[in-house]
C-alpha cells in the first residue's frame, strides 16, 4: 500500500510498522487515493 507524506509530498511504500517518512522524518502520512472518479446520482 502506498502512502504520501503530508510534509514533503513524496510517495512512501507501505510497510507493516511505518512510523516516519524516510525522506524528511515527518510522522504524519496519509493513504494515497485512487485516481478513479466515482459516479454519484443526483436523483
């Protein structure tokens, strides 16, 4: 699973015990969203 560092914006490959960004050391990571757009009906 891929994560994105919220400080430097680089993509980090997920490991089981992911704590810090290996590039900048920031502790807050977010899951990478898929690029697919979802259709929602407006009825």
